[in-house]
C-alpha cells in the first residue's frame, strides 16, 4: 500500500508479486521468490490458499454476471494480472461489462495500464483501498462506473492486509453507503484455523510486510454488516458455490488444512 508516485523496487518484496509467484506467474523478483519459497518449503501445501482464493473469485464474478444483471465491477487490491482476470471472466459472458481495478503497487499499475490498450471497458485506478471516496471520485472510475446503478464491489484477498486499527469494516461500510440497492459484495479473507499453520503463516506475513491478519468466520461475516449474506454464508473458499465455474467439486474429498485457511462469502445490499 504505497503511494502513486512510487517506482518499482526490485529489492523489497511486494505482496502482489509474492502472490503472483505462488500462482506460477513470472512478474516477480528474487526477493519475492525468497518469501514465496518460505511458504513452499516451510509450509508445504500453503500454495493451495492462493489457488483456492483465485478460483472462488472466478466463480463469484461468473455468478454475478450470469444471474444478477450487474455489469460493473470495482476490484479492490486487484494485484498482478493472471489468467481469468475479473474483466476477462465478466466479458466472457457479458461483453459490455466494465471493470475498474484498484491498486497502488507500481508493477501492478504498469501491467494494468497495458490492459487499456486492448480493452476500452477497463480502467486502473492508483488509489489506496483504504480511501474509498478517492476511488469513487477518480475520473477513471467515473468514466466507467455509474454509481446510480448496482455495482459489484470485490474485496478479493485484500481486507486481511488491512490491520484492525485501519478499520476494515469501515471500508466496507463506506462502500455499502455509496452504492445502490441490488449491489453485490464479494469478500475472500484469510481464515483463522487456531492451529500451527495459521500462526506460522501469519508470522511470515507480519514479519515481512507488517500486515496480514487472520480473522474468524464471525469476524469476516461482521465485515459485511448491514448486507444480506447469501448462501452458503462465509465458508472455506473451495466450498463457496463449487462447480459453478471451475468444474464440479469432489464432494467426497476432505479439504486440506490449507484450503480451510481462506474463506469466501458474498452479500447483497437490500
């Protein structure tokens, strides 16, 4: 969460680039791979968190665009482009869908702006997600998003990087108060397992970035206060509406401890 004027620093790890590395991307540096390898080497199986999260986001976008009629998305803390970005998923089903990506990581901005060359229904807004009003009032946002019509606000794997004293619930509440009835909110979030894996993973993130907060299902649901949480509620991400976008879920298979450490949920503003 750095300023807009920051340049790419290959000597300091980036949350977005570490995530990219864990997903098998190439937009990362040795310093990012060093952190990623801690998860791969010392916390075997933890990479499943990144994949489970990404799959749940894909399902959420698919669900929204194919069943609700909503055609405009704000993706907060979007991270580096990977396969099946929000606009790619949404426009696969509804080409008129519009997406605003929000991030401040310099490398994310470079890649994101490249999207503008190939897609005139996407914009990239270099604003800190902790400043919702600034996101909403940027000219790039207003070019695409009509806040008099329902919007899908996507908090995919971002609120767990907002510390308690930065009021993550207040960020969601601010968005809730400024979008109309019929808007949708998707949240995926590190899920506290009260186990050694959770403690060690949290320790790595806090030690590296100074942020990375695991929360309980109840705490995650509380972030959506004032909204109608839709079925199946806040659950481990692989169990959130499985089979709707990424193939059928193997219902007999027991989730690994790591797959249980990322939760997902979707809510609607009444």
